């Protein structure tokens, strides 16, 4: 019998997934255009624009471009103006992502029992989840929960909340089909960030990293009418708060949107807690196969908050970029979409081209999900992947907290760490000299192509 601090047979499975990115792909020079057009030159602005060239992000998905009217006013848009764009351009993305997830799950809308949602880029009453339900055509009564204050860890916080709701229905012998929805529209806050750089002469890198996205999944407790076969089974989860770190990572309301708070301690704090959190999670999930005991035994769905988050995980957990191949792919091609990123990474991981990049050519049956958010919060989970199910695969859709920083000149959490500095990973000095190029090598080469190192 499982002890009180372990997960038994939960019967929870993800039966549908969907991600929807907006149609515009912003190259780094889009930020430069706005900075040049509206702000005087300064050392702080030059530093941010320099960082913008080597985040490792090729394009960021956005509801608009640097020509969008909301970012071309004399002053940054107000929170009211940002809300209007969130509703007009963001909510349709969430509706479409939800349709994809419900469609893959093979559900009639009447079977949805709950909707659990999150965003950190809007606040209104009723929340955006009300309008997603309305846009989907859900007319029956469903239980809705809208999470606030969870930032980039919001996707996994939503999944954890949905899992506990589903288990409640299991106890009552009732079916649960829970639609989990995440939506972020971050790129409209670029003027707010640039104004703060200009006024405060701070290094704020949110404008270089954040992007727009909606993603959704359907969680089932397995009771009731048969549904689509599982994509992933949810085996367990872990939630922690790192004590006395609320000043290090946050997202504070402001008349012109939200301001991300980021301290230089964040990379160290998150990497230090990763190993013990993984160990606790592993201990809480009984009956894993004997070959799944160490971090490299699993594939990883890591929220790509910035390059230092990813390379830090590689260093402390002894994993390679290939273990996090879907995280790198989403980061490079779409940027950091805060809470909406993690379900998108889950969706991407199961594609054939991602399987082709698996470390050692072996796709793992078990997957660790991980994200960090304000608090500092740590969200982790273990999933079992159904290898026989790929679902409805669409081409990459058109389909970290980062910004206010007191980082010094030689410390930047979003910048590249040379692969040679990470022992035991592809491209490191102690690696085999004749190895074929890996995902990590290709990623670093592409990112360094535009770096000025002087």
C-alpha cells in the first residue's frame, strides 16, 4: 500500500492537447525599431538591445508587429488598452487551442465538467475563461477556476489543480473531463518595458524574451464513457515554494501593464532546488521501472524561461539539450510564452521530428515536467507517454519571468553559456572529439551567429 506521501494508481490521463500561436513572428530587430523610434540612446538601452541579439530566440510569436497601433502611441498603452487587445486578439487563440484539445480528446462539449485556466497578462471580472467557454459554445454549467499569481509556472499549476479536482470526482464516482487553458499576450507590453529602461536606466530583458500563445489540454479521470486513448498519463506532481524569495521573481501590476521583477539570484536559486525537487518527486511515484531512477533516464518538458534556466538544468541534472529538445524548439521558434509554453512543449515533444532528436536515439516512456514561477514556486510532474499515440499533429503553429533586473555587466540569466563550460554535455571539453553535431551544438552555433562578443 502506498504511504500517505506517495501517489498510488491515479487513473488520470491527458487525452487532448492543443497550442495556438498568433500569426506574426518577430525577429530581434522589431524591438530595435521601437527603441530607436521612441527613445533616446543610452547605455542601458544599448545593453538591452545587445542582449536582444543573442537570447537564442530566432522569432517570437506575437499578435502584432512593431507597426501595431497599440505600441505606436506617444506613450505606452494603458492597462485598459492592453486588456482590449488581450480580449480581441488573445481570447480567440485560447478558443482555438481549446478546440484542438477537445477535438483530439473526442469529446462533445457537453462532457466538459470543469475549466481550469490561468493568465498573468490580464485581469478582469469575469475572467477570460468565461469568454473562452462562451466562444466554444459551452452552454451547460461547468465548474470554473481561474488561477492568478502563478506566472510562468501557471501551466503546471493548472494541471495540478485540475488533477486534484479530478480526484475529487473520482472519490464521488463521477466522471471528470477537465479543460485546462492557458493564455498569455505579452508582446504588447514592449513599450512599457522600453520606457522603464529609458527612465530607470535598468537592464530589463522582458521585451527580448516574451511572446504570445494559448495552449490547452483535457484531463480525464477515466470514469464514465470511454474517451480517446491517453497521450500522457499523469503519475504525480510536486509543488514547492523556495522560502524568502518573493522579492526575486514577480509580475507586478502597473498603470501601463505589468512589470516583471527579476533578481540576479534567480538562476542560482532555481538550479539549487531542481535536484531535491526531482528526488522528492521520484520518491513519491512508486512502481516506476528500474531503468527510470536518474534524471537522464527521462525526457524533460522544461519551461524555457531563458537559456540559463535550460543550461542550468543540464548542468545540475546531468541531462543534455536533446533531453529538452521540445523546450529548445519552442524557445527558439516562438520565445517564452509564460504559462502557455509548457502545454505547447508537451504537444511538441510527441512529434516525429522531435523523436528523431532523442538522446542516443531512444525516446523515453517517462517524462518530467518542470516550471518555475513567482514566489519562487517550483512545479514538477511525472508523465508516462503513450508511444502508440501521436494524435492530431499540426505543423508548427504561427501554429520567464524576465525584465526588471539588477544584473551586473558580466551576469545575464538569459544569455548563452558556452557549451564548453558544462562538463559531460555535447560539445564540452571532456566530450568525444569525433561526436556528430547534436541539437545543443546546432542551437549554440545558430545563436552565436549573431553574437558580438567584444
